[in-house]
């Protein structure tokens, strides 16, 4: 769907934020840059101050914006899942690093495991309104950092043929994983033609500092042809200014610095200008992500992305609620809707997340999928044409017909294109609902999750390819749980 109906900022305010971000980069700059980054920026006209801060001249930033890649594809292993995040197009997906899973029936949280990551990917593979699978949790049953990175990657690429993404702890882990991705793609040349994995890279440690380990991973990912998510994640009131406008300025400045960095490494590399806006509850200092302020930040960042006409990602849907309850519903619907209507191309964290990113939930995946379908319907809007203004249908019904539209030819023609029908949301009468068992949406979501996980096993990784990968790398996902294809 295509959006840009909601504006959190006026055009004048957008311009003020842009100019302020340029001023921040030119006069305050970024600390803790790698020597390789310093060389690239200084050779392009930047300056390293005596205090070690790297300054970006506005001409360099503006040239980078003008020449950045705006037209790239995020590929699925199956081409039917390719997505094209440009202009006003909007896509929804997961993301996160949850450390616990919640059971909404028992209301108990437990530690996340590798098999959970694989199972959620199997759910994503069947859910129409979730367009990609960015790693959603950290498998806490793996203690070794290398094994965690490798097995996280294998769990997501084997669980769905949609585009996937993950982050990395060390650049060597990326290098060692590339033979696996080449094997799945059918060769290194095939991988570089259609890279189906994106790196989520927290290249910045706010306020205005580069993260050394993440930047090393960023450089390797660019070398290996992997699309990059530049994930700037300032927390307003803590690691970014308390004033929401100031939080937008800082995070835009950080992301523009990252955009310059990537394009100096490789001009035109596929890069997502992405924002993970967070808030501190100033009564306690705890992170929160479900309030109206969060929704406005999400929308402002989407709007800034459209101002630059860059492929823009925003994290929304990060509910503070611990369960898929009414609080979760209004927090997610509010933040995701405003982000999507602002013009952001990719909405991360849009399904499954709870407890301010600490937890996730299987049942929420299918509930949120239905929410996303409804949000997508609002993005689509109302089509106004000579036919849809319906004068002839009104005449047929009021003058010649039965005085209702249920059997009208227009109704029959449009009933499956104009309307979206829920799978989980209840529209029965109270008597029908009672007769059907008086279930709520969590009950129905539990039933659907069980049905999917019983029946759906992606088979795009063959037994032969799986065996080859296991010879190369320490894969800990048990073969017997995967029901691989031949």
C-alpha cells in the first residue's frame, strides 16, 4: 500500500529539523569513529577535531542524500516475497531481541530458545500482512556468541522464504556465515544478485558516538553485498534530548552520519534509513514505548524519511503491555498506524512484541497480523471514481430496487475487494458467540498458532543442503524438528 496521509510536522518544521541536523553534524559531529571511517570522511572533506570528534560538512551530507540508492529490492528466497520499499510504499515486519516468551493463558514468562525463533518464522511464513522476518528474539539456550549468531541466522533463513534479517556480534561471524548463504543462494554470484538477508546494525551509541563493534560488522556486511539497516535508537529523556523535536534532530543527524559512512564505503549500497525511537518514563527512568509521544516520534521519523526521499524504516508496535490485552491493542495500533501513515516504508517491531521489547508472544503474532491487515486497509484509503461514487447503484436501489444494497450488482462485484474480513476478530451476535464457546481473541489465536505449527513446515532447505551446512557450521537446531524437504 502507499501512504503519506498523516503529518506530525509542518513543512517548515521538517526544514528546521533538517537544518539543525546538518548543524549538529558540522559543528558537534560524531565521537569514537573507526580509523577507517575517519579516513573516509576526512578524505571526503570532513574534519577530525582535537577532541576526537568527526565533523561532517553539510555539502558532503547533502551530496550523499542526493546520490543515495532509492530504488532497491529486499529479496525473498522465493521471488513472490520480494519487497520494493521506495516512495510511499509501506511494508510490515518483525524485529527485536526479546529475551523471554509469554504464555498469555498462564501469564508466565520464560526464557527464549532457538526453537522459538524457528517456530515464529514458521508463523511469519503463513501470515499475509507480515512481509518480512527480522530476528525477533535472542536464543538464550546458546551461550557462545559465534554459535548464537550462526544459529540465529540459520533458524530464520530455514523458517521462511520471505526476506529476513538479523544482527551480528562480531565481523568474523559474518565472514564465516557467508559460505552458508552462498550455498542456499546457489553460489556467491547468485547471492550478490539477490541477497535475501539484511543486517540490522546499531552503528551508533547515542548520543552521537559510533559503536566500534557494530561499525566493524557494518563494513564487512557492505563488502559482502548485504543490505544494511542503519538502526539509530536514541531514548528521549536519557540518550537523546527530552524535547521530542530535539530527539528527532539528534537521531536524524546520527542516521545521516551513518548514510555518509556507508556510501563512502560503497556508493549506492542498499541502505535503510531506520529509526528505533525510544522513550524514558521520567518518573522512573525505565524504557517505555507505547504512549502517544512514541507514536508522534514514529510519525516524525517517517516524515523525515519522505522529506529526504530515502528508503526509511521505523520501529513501532513495541507495546509496554506484558500480554496481548487491551493495552497492547491500543499501544500497537496507535504507534503502527501513525508510522505507516507518515510515509515510512518499513515498519519494524510491528508484530509480536511486549514488555518494552523484553518479551514476545506466539499468539500476538497472529493477532497483530490481523491488526496490520486493518491498518493496511486504512492506508489504502477510499477510492473515489465515477463508478464508486455510486449514483447508479443508489438510483437502482432507491427507485427501482428493494431499498437495500445487499444483492446489488455493485455489492457482489466489490465485496471481496472493498472489504477486509477478519479471521480472528469476533463479529458474531452475543447468542452466537456464547453458543460457539464464548472465546476471546487470545483463545482463537492459540488455536490458530497450534494449527500452523502442527501443519506448516517450510521445505525450501533440502536434507542434502541442510547436511552440507551442518558440515560447515555448528548448527544446533535439531533436524528432527524441521521436517526438511527432499
